[in-house]
C-alpha cells in the first residue's frame, strides 16, 4: 500500500497563493495516477485536479480552472498543487489521492484507493 502525506496548508487572505505538496512512499510513484480533492465545511468531498502518470495530462474542476495547477516530480515522489488567487470558497481540507494506472497518460477522476490524511486550507475574506 502506498502512503501519502500532504503538507503546505495554512491560513491566508483572499487573493493569496499556497502550494500544497504530497509526498508518496511505499510503492513505485510513477505507476500512480494522482489527484487532489477537497472537503469544505458542511460539504461533500469534491474533485479538484488530476494528473497522469507521466504528468503530461491534467484535468481540473471548473471552480479552480485557471487558478490551480497540479504537477508532479517522479524523481522526488511528489505531487504539487499550486493554488493562486485563492477565494474564501476554497476553504477546505485538501486531500491527495492515488491509484495505480496502466497507461502513462490516463487520468483518474474518481475511484481512488489511496488517500492522505488531509491538510487544512483556510482563506479569509
């Protein structure tokens, strides 16, 4: 089983930026398609972004498109989420997720089977 540990959350003001990091260990990272999800107060967990095994393909929720960027460093076993122009609506616990995938360019948008513990992001107005 792969282990995922998120970091980088915090309290920021609207318009600020944060970069979340997810360190992955336990299995061959490059075999995993990765994603970020979030769960706001009183809300269900929702998809934020996904990236293929190679990093060549990405996909974003409409609510973050143009503001967030997902990337990965297969040499460092890390997936990042750069969040710019943050809004109070982005306040949530952010979770890193992974799933082994067959193709280098395939995206996983749901049905992840490995999850991190989450990191809190709070955006004040």
